[in-house]
């Protein structure tokens, strides 16, 4: 289901302008057919055409802005994930350094005890 959604989203992103243009021309064709066969007044034709064009353009802009907003949100999410990953890597490096310091302290302590023991033996 997710794959279908992604493919549909990609299709809409690629062909959004073409789809809207085709639908607008289909509406224009329907209006012309109505003028020819139904004898609609040309004054009504232009009012229908203007109304539909404005509504269609508003819908187009809404979808376009929504797509851009989604892209922006996706970019922000990717950036946040990258920052989290960098912080995790930084934490892992810090933990490794702390472990090295702890190991070195243990080694120093053991060497010191060993030196003290050797001094006692002498």
C-alpha cells in the first residue's frame, strides 16, 4: 500500500501541471459544447469560464503549496535524523574516549601497585 502511495505521489508531482491543464481544457470543451448544443449565452460562458479558472487555479496552488510544504517537512526530518545520528556518533566517540581513559587509569594504577610491590621486594 505504501509503495502505491509513493508511486502515485511521484506521478502527481511529475505531471501535476499537465493534469490540471488537461482538466481545464476539458472543462473549456464542455462549455463550448454547451454553447453550441444548448444555446448558452456567451455572457454566461465567460462567467462560467472565469469562475472555473479561478477555482481551478486556487486548487492547483493549494496542492502545489502543500507539496512544497511536504518537501520542506521531509527535508527538516532528514536534517533532524542526520543531526541525531551525528550526536550518536559523537556520544559513541566520547564513550570510547572515556573508556580509554578508564583503561589507562587502571593500567596506571596496576603499574603503580606493581612498582610499589617491586620496591617492597627489594
